[in-house]
C-alpha cells in the first residue's frame, strides 16, 4: 500500500547508504527537490543511475554522495560540462567517482528489461562502436532464430527509483503529463520507489500524452511543490533557463560550489 510521507521522511525511510539510486525525468519533471534532500541527509556511497545526468547529479556528486555514475550522455544542457562530476573523475574530489557509460538506447532497453523482470536487455546497437572496449558489461548474443548478432547488457534494477510527477490521487495513483521519458520503466524496475508530486487531488483526469502509474507500483508519494525546478513541470511552471547558465560559473570552482551548497541546499533554500 502506498504511503504518503513528507519528502524528508520519504528519503530517510527509502534511501540508504550504498544504494543504487535512479532519479529520472527527461527534459522536465527532474526530481531536484528529492536530490537536494539526499544531499541534506548526507547519504554516501551511492551508485547514481540516469540516462542524462545533468545539474542535480553534478550537485549530488559535488556533495560527496556518489561513488559511481551509470549514465549515457551527461552535461549542463545547452551550456557545457558538469564541472563537479569532472572534478570527481579527474581529481577524486570530494571523493573518487567510478563511471559506466552506455548509449541512450542501451539504457532505455535495460530499464525496460528490468521492469519486465528480465536479467538482460537485447537490442540492435553498438555496431561499429568502441564503447564495448571500455565497458565490460556490453556483450553480444546470437539470435537462435535468425542467426543475427545482437547487443546484450544487464538489465537495470535499482534499489531505489525517484521521479517527479504532476499529481497523485488519495489512493497513491500518479499522473505524469507531457514528455514521459523512462519514468514508468524506472519505477517498475526498482525494489523501492518514491514519487514526488506537485499536488494531491481527489481524482486524476487523464489527458492525451499522459501516463498513470498505479498505486501498487509505488512505495511512497511525497508532496513537493515545485519539486522539479529549475526544470519544468508541464502545466505548473516553466524551465528556469537562468539557473542552468548561472550553474556553469558556480560549479567550476570548488569554493564557490561549496558556498552555494551551504547557502542553497543545506539550509533548504534554492538557487
């Protein structure tokens, strides 16, 4: 049965040191508030999974929460590099960071395989790529029916999945509107899940291009108004483009980042 908790209590109950954690959201509905709460609770040794790690993962890595990053593309969208991630990889600051890189298609298939309870994902991909030389988890199999050589990677099954959505009803069913990404698959693939939402409503009004996650798939719902800012939540608020531009200067320097972290996250504020 889905629990309704505060965000602070949700993170404290569901996320543990050493967990594999996937915070997903594609372009919008990125769970920034949940990521900041992980930082505030000083969780450590996390393996962070995300198809497109951006600012929230830069912040988590810079705060010392992560020991490994499992990802496809990573960067500050439209601006440049993730400087805190780069510092961790190149100089082990604030701690060493191991990385495992995949393609977008590989991770999408791996999430779907995890959601289906399968041990691996099989797909057409990595043909002519040198990434298998750097990633031991990329293999291949031969189709027993056609003889075709196909890529194969382990399915993704996080300990914890965290996503943000627009609404939940009072039974714990969740409505996601707009670009869906892999939110459905990451919730279904994980052992435990948290969904932060803008609001709780009596009834979900399903619209075109929407997805309903059933209450039985979700462990905890936490109300977090503006929980995706500076990304956007369709129907609630727009993307804060200035945040992404300002982040480049903040994150380039360890001192300015640590000052930002203290004043905007550890004291429960925002940029």
